[in-house]
C-alpha cells in the first residue's frame, strides 16, 4: 500500500502544471447604490442589458435598474397577480421577461413587461413534446432572440423562440454520461447563463466544474476541486465578457475566479473582509463593458469591479 501511495505521489509531482494565463487587472469601483448609499441586497439575481448599459438586480421581490455609473434609476415590484418573480431577462426592445409563479393556474409562467414593470402579456409555451410533460422550469435567460428555460434540478434546458414555440431540448445530464444521468437530482445545475453568441454557460457544484455548451452542440468543461488559486470549492454563478474571459463565483472562497478564453486560470479576486472591495459568499455574476458585477450575501449588495486584460492584449 505504501509503495502504491508513494508511486502515486511521485507521478502527481511529475505531472506538468497546467499553463497559467497572464493575469487580468482588477480594480474595485463601487457598489450599486441610490443617492442615499449602497443598496444592501442579499444574494440578488443579476441580468445585464448591454445595449442600454444597464444592470438589473432582483431581490426580495423588487426589481432594481442601475445605469452605467451604478446608480439606481428605477425600481418596481412586479404586479401582485404574478406572485413571486424568480428570474428576469431584459430584451433589446426595452421590455423584459419575468419568470413567475402564476397564482391562477398555480404553475410557473413567463410574462412580458415593459421597462416600467407594467405587464404586457404572457408568453404561451407551445409545441413541447410529450416527454417534457414533467418539465418544471425555475430559471430563464434570453440570447440571440431566443428564450432559454432551465429545469435546474433535472439538468435540462429548453430553447424556444421569443414567442414561446419549442425549438430544442438540451439534456445536460445525458450529455455528461450515464452515471450523471442516473443521479441527475443529486447533481443539478447551480446556475446557467447565455452569452452574446447564444452559448450556454453553467456550473455544477457537485462536480466542481463549469461548462460551456456551444451553439453547435459542443460541450466543454473546465475546473477542478481544490483550495489552491484557480481551483473550485463551492461554485455558483458564471459569466463571460465581450473578450471571452470567464468569471466563476466561489461562495466558500468568497472570491471570483477568472479564466481566459482558452480556459487557463488567470486570477482570483475578492476575498472576505470588511474593507471596500471585499466580497462575502458571492453568488450571481454578470460581465460587460469592462466591468464585472458580483452579487453577495450578508447584505453586502452588488460590488462592481473594473477589469483590464493583460498588456499583451
């Protein structure tokens, strides 16, 4: 036994270290705020409207909209008939999609609202195949003019057009192999997001990995378990900026882990503390226009960081 352990240790030492990308430069800017101070949301869900350079934060049943300077410009509570709103996605038109529990039919539904949160109508989901009769979505995103609905617990994502007509099913568990498919409820997707190209980004805490499902069907994963820089503990949110850099939040580390477009580790930043720029149990994250927005627990609100690529870029 000792010989085998010694041999395994020697082999581990002999393995070449994964190449590390040049680190990005990060600078804490501010927290999302009103004229009276920071907005102390707790674990807010985030969405970014790149066209209008606005960020949306959903927490405690209130949707808040912030401009490119991080100041709140509008907030609203969704109409009572919608029940609790669980997710939202801004549209290029200025409208937004809201995922909500509808009290009338006691089911989750997708609703369209204008920029002031006034209800425009319901998106009727149509053409779903019989095998999706048990599809229970609890997350949504929008990308390339399509709607993405996530059944996170069962590791499935359905794609429809913006009018709700079924287009495609992505069975993530099946893509990851029979072992995961058999125990999909034990794994689940922690979160998912759609980037500018229509690729799906998602994290799986139990596997200590993040993934990109490209629009052409290619699936690539990255990350490994560990406490060293660049490794994953309890991961949550994921985002990708316009340069292709990837950002993964780690709730246990209280850090954001950055990878370059080739999935090489670049940098970690954040870490818990009382100073400005420290983050506590980061959960959701969005990126765009050279900034990263990090949602935290502990009533710490949403921290905003400036990101600059390495000098050679």
